[in-house]
C-alpha cells in the first residue's frame, strides 16, 4: 500500500514515525508544511521539516516537541550575554542543521534537494518532501494585527486572538519535485494529527496539491482529543474563530475525507462524523510512546484496508 | 601619555593587553587590522578584532592563538556530520560573537559601532577601533595564484609561496570614526609586534592613516625574534619575498619609525637599526605570560619617555 502522509509538527511527526516503522521501505512518502519556515539571524529555519527529520532520526526532544534531545546551549547563552535575541531557542547542534540548510540554499540548491541530503546524513530512509521549494509564509491575522507565524507562535506564545490565516506565496507556489508523483501513486493519503489551520491547510493551499489529494482515498486523524489539542494552539484557534473545538470540527474542517479517526474519549461524535460522509474509526489516538505511535499507524492502515479505500 | 597601538592578531593583542594594564584608563586606543575579515557561512568574521577583544576580555585561548579558552564544539561536530565545511573552526561560544556582529551589521550598524557594543558587553574599557568601517580584503598573491587571506592562512595553512599582497578596497576606504582623532591626539603610536605584511600594512594602507601615523612619534616592536616569528608566517613571507627575516628587516619594512624595540637575542642588530635612523631598545620581547606582557609594555612606555619622543 503506497501511503502519503501530510504532516506538520509534533503530532504529524509522531504518526509518520509510526507509519515508517510498520510500512515496508519505499511505501511511505511524507509531505511537510513549510508555511512555518522563516529566516532568523540569516538562517533558513524550517521548523516542521526539522521536527519530522529529528523524529524519524530518533533525535527529537520528546519534552519540548522541538529541537534535539541531546543538546547543549553554549551558543545561545553566549549570544544572550552579547545582546543577541534569544526568543527563538537555538541549541548548538540544532544550529548546525539550520546552518547547513542555509549554506546549501545559498549555493542555489532547492529546499527539497537540501532536505533529501540532510535526511540521508541523518540516516532517514523515508522520503521527506517539503510541500514546495518556493517560500510560503503563514501569516496570522490577530486582534493585534498581522503577525508572521513564528512571531505569533514563539515570540508571542500564541497569545493574540486569531482572526484568520493567510498562506502568503501559496497561490504562486508549485509543489516540490516528487510531491505530485507521490500523490498520484498514493493508495491513500493520511492527514496526520497536525494543526488543521497552520500545519495542513498551508500544504493544501499549494495549487495542485489540494486537488491531487482529493482525487485519492483519504483518511484523517483528529488533532483534537476531548476538546483540546494534545499540543499547540489548535483548540484555541478554533474557539477564537467561533468554532467549538472538537474532533467533529476537525473532520468538518477537512470536508471530503473518506474516513476519519477519532479518540475513544470522543466516541459520541462517531455518528456525527458518519453523517458528514466520513467513515469513522474510534481508537486511542494519543501517541505517548513509540509503541503507541506504531499501534495507531497499524490500526489506521488496517482500517484503510478494511474499508477497501486503497483499492 | 596618550597612546595609540596598531595591532593585528596574537602578538599585537598581547602587547595591547600589557599596555591596557599599565596605562591609566582612557590613555590607550587600539586600531585593529580588518584586512583578515571575511564572510563565512553568512557570518561576518573579523579575526583580528576578535583576538584583541578576547585577549582584553581575558577570554582568549592561549594555546591556539584564536578563539576562546572556555569553548565547546557541539555545533562544529554536528555541522561536520551534516556535510558542512569545517576548515574554519567555529566554537559554540565564538560562533555567538560572529552571529551577533553579523546581526548588527545586517541591521545597518557600522563595524566600529558593533565593535564598541561587543567590547562593552565583554567588559572591555579600552577603545578598540577597526581601521575602517568599509571592507578591506587582504589578497595573497602566491605561486598558485591569488588567494583570499583566510584561504591562504587557514585553509592552506600558509603553504603556497608568497609573491605579494594586495589590500583590496583600501584605496577607497576611510578611517573608521575615531581613528583620525585618536592619531591626532596620540603622544606616541606603537607598532605592535604583529605581522608587518598582513597585519599592520593593511592598516597603514588606508588613506589618511599612514600619513597621520608618520606625523606622530612612533615606536615599533619587532615581530621577528632570532630570525623567526613567535607565531604566524611573517618569517616565511620575508624569505619568500627575498628578504632575510630579521628584526632589522622589520625595522626597514616600517621605514620612518622614531624608535624600534628588538629582542635581546637580536642585540647585535642594534647598531644597524640606529644606522637607519631609529633609536634601538633591546629587551626581552617574548610575551609568554601576563607579567611579561605588562613588563614589555612598561619598558616600551618608559623608553618612549626617556627619548622624550612623546613631548
């Protein structure tokens, strides 16, 4: 079964890690959000690509959800004493990844090529594709005006009230090499439990990707469990945009999926999800261990098989 | 006595450190070579400014002659595993200095302003002035063609045979703010024991600086002791350019100095130095301890006083 996973940050990376463990080599391709990408201190930083790479390489920090587990902070501590801005936390080893990505991009290499090279260096065999090689920048419209995503997310800790989102550059961005081919070959496209507003919507906003995804069998996994996000501001965003955060709200967000996976705590929403035309599947979706990642991945794939979605 | 010191890297920084210890606050200004400056990985690196700052801040690594004593290498080790170039050794803490300088220059601040701010952050009270805010780049003409200085010095370890030097940009560079005023006010200008070819010549090549220096009382300290440089390629350069490396050769290099300090091992060159119109002073010039730096600084200043140069 050829699987394409659409992923943003932590939740997406965890499910991708589970899928990579249970799928035969070569059957999984990941398409990753780059709307969070930004330039900081002259470095090209791609937070979601980094999270997916670090997670698949077994290097991710499970406590923070970003950066590396085995990290030191000599650079940032010194940078602070010299007056440099430290709102974006750059560990010594993490900095090396940003520096090498930036060095290669400055040489004229594409983001997809650089990501493939870095993945190889990190020993990752799953193809990780940025959604586009062209810059797409998620802008958050808030009650305090427009904020670049990292300013909203990190510097302001998601405090401003959200009014809407804009994926600047998406309308003229092309899917990165390999994205369209992977989608065409996909037996199923999995919407990972990433933030719908700012992780998966930017991917779907790239012309060609949204339509290609809709042409394939699709299954989503709710990123809202018991009315809250496991991590991140998704629930807060729903509430601020006037939608009660729930698994159903996520399913409605992604209208047109063939199937949708919700957590056992949300089992009462099963019929409502069926009523909007999606096959519901109820299980424990909280990936709090490597074993839980693999089990959820296995269950999602088995459910896809049972539904004969992928035929 | 108002003192201006012209300095390049290690030897210059050591004498400046001694001068800073024995002169009253406010009586010393340092003008530093920026011909070694280069851009690497998007960072603006100023090796001689760094060496002078680290030395005056008590942070310099006495073993390497560059970088910091208390250093870690997590960044560079990871960068290497990712395929990044490591010929220029960037420690985690050293990297922070380059990053903060670069960040400020990109904001439009001048190198002299940035250097003043970084010096303040490092607790340095001596004014450290780059020779110019405009880029001057030392190019080394060799038997293998033209090499940028750091390529010659670090990447090629001074191996190619030198044919000459070019201080690209010097002819249109202006002295940095404060440089001309400091020279006008100087009771004496000290040519530190730095490499004549690539540390002090670039400073003197900036229009206005050479003439202003010649208009003041001047004293040099030989960077060649017993026919060799304490550190660096000065002796090799002299030989390759057809000049026998000696204290006298350095004195002749800087024609027009009022006085010249040579090491006791070169005492036999005293009369030759007198014969080219410089007052010779013989002492132990090897600064192998903080005490030796201070003693040499004190002796140089006393000699200047005895000569009534600075009146």
